[in-house]
C-alpha cells in the first residue's frame, strides 16, 4: 500500500497485432499514464514502429496462446502501482482520464474499477441490444490483479473490492464490414477451440438454435431495433458468430 503522501503510478497495457490504423489515437488518449506497455503478436504493419515512436515499452511475443495469456504477459511487464487495460480500438476521453487519476489518489479505495464502454458498430453508437451498458473491470492495482487464461472473452479480476467509474470510454467495435467478418471468424474459431478444450460439444442443430435465439434476444427482447439499421446488423453479426462457434466445436468432416 502507498503512504498518504505518495502518488500512485499508472501503466496502460495493450496487446496488439496489426493495429496501425487504431493505435495512434489510442496512445494519444493515454498521455496521462506514466507508462505504456505494448505486447505485440507479430504485426506485419507499422504497429511496432508507431508504439516505439510514442515512447511505449514494446515486447514482441509472436506465439499466440490466447487473449488471456497475452494480456497477462502485458500485466506482468508493467511496473506501476496500477494498470489500465485497454485495446487499440478504445479511447480514454479527458474527463475519464481525470476521474481515473482522482480514483488513484483516493486513500483506502477499491482494488479495481469498472469502466462503462460506449460501443460503436459501423460508426453508429449502440445503446440497446445488449451492447449498453457495457461495464468491464479495466483499472486495477497491479499487485492484486490477474487475467483469466481464456482463449477469448478473458477477464481481468482482482482480489478485493471493485468500484465503478462514471465516465464512459469509447470503443470503435467494428469500423467496416471487413472488420466485422474478420473478427467474427477469429472469435468464432477461438470460442470453438475453448469449448472443445473444456469438453463441451457443438453441432449444426445446436448452432442454429443458439443463433436464432441470440438474435431474437438481442434485437427484440433487449430492443436492439431502437438502434436502427446498426442495431439489426449488430444482432445479426453476434448471431452469426454464435452459429459458427457452435458449428465449429468438434467439427469432423
């Protein structure tokens, strides 16, 4: 624990692969951090050059063991009292940066804080359909924090109380259809591998039922229709990813 007259330091941690488009704006929003650690998974674009030019500490770990393991590597490399986990397609607005610094200065506060994300889909903000509110533990004391080792949909967890920050961060979830299809493929295959590793089964019939139910739940029950065309496409994309995740689990030609 810090003494009353000490100022807590903050490391931002990011994992990357071919994030040259999004990384500059992300790094610019992290100017309030004392350190930025980037763990790269073998980028072939200018990601590493951009990170190094911005003064980040860059570690190259080309082998891919999943999101949880890679983010834990970034956490292990951080040296500050606190860590802020952020993705390259996310942004910290100035008001949230101020709130984060105020939280770090609070004596005997929580061990971590959740941050609410405002997701965009094809440049349209989503406030329904299960996309909002979207709270995740992102800020934590380094000495009590760890990532779950999941291949996908990993979580940051802490040993201690968790508080809530009120200012939203922005998440540019899917900028164009190419990104929608690429992320669907990657998340579906990672999710299928994780399900298979845990001994769970898939199948086309189960995949279809799961996909149809997910679309109905997001678009109708959770009122995704209120987000217009973007809400429909977001629900359809989630349902399609669900279908391929279950269909690919244990698939044998």
